[in-house]
C-alpha cells in the first residue's frame, strides 16, 4: 500500500496554496478564490475517502 508521508503532504498543500494564490494575484477575480475553496474541499474529501476505504483493510490485516 502506498501511503504519503506527512512532510510530503504538507509540502504539496503549501505548493497548491502558493499556486492558487499566484493565480488569484494574476487573474484578480473572485472566481479563483471560489475555485480554490472548492478544489481544497474536493482534494480533502478524496484523501478522506481513500483513508476510510483503506482503514478496514489495515485493521483486518493487523488482527489476523
């Protein structure tokens, strides 16, 4: 199973935030802010669903 390290995830979130902030400065429109909020929520939901899906598998392997 491929699990991201915590520092790697933090670096990716910082890079994503910096990229979205740069887009906001370049475009100067509130649509970019709304898109960034939606994108952050979508990524968080995807990561959460992945860990919830992987949780029973790890628990079952630890028990047996």
